[in-house]
C-alpha cells in the first residue's frame, strides 16, 4: 500500500507540474502576442508620421516651385 500511495503521489505531482508548464507556456504566448501587437501598432504610427512628413515636404516643394516660377515671370 505504501508503494501504491507513493506512486499515486508521484503521478499527481507530475500532473500538477505539467499543468504549471502549460500555464507558463500559455502566459508566454500571450505576452509575445501582446508585444507583437504593440510593435505593429508602433510601426503603423511611425509609418503614419512618415506619410505626414512626406506630404508636408511635397507641399513645401510645390510651394517653392510656385514661388520660383512667379519670381521668374517677374
């Protein structure tokens, strides 16, 4: 009986450890997904800023061109 009890305890302990390992793995996966989402969001925001800067530059360039051609005509 003592041997049986010990075997049952070991099996129970093993089951609990595996459950903890699975829980840790699930947590890690969630954290990785959250990090990935944050990085993608950050990347999207940076690209938006780059797009806005590019639009500003284009406006500036076209304004300069307009000013230059107006100066030439004078």
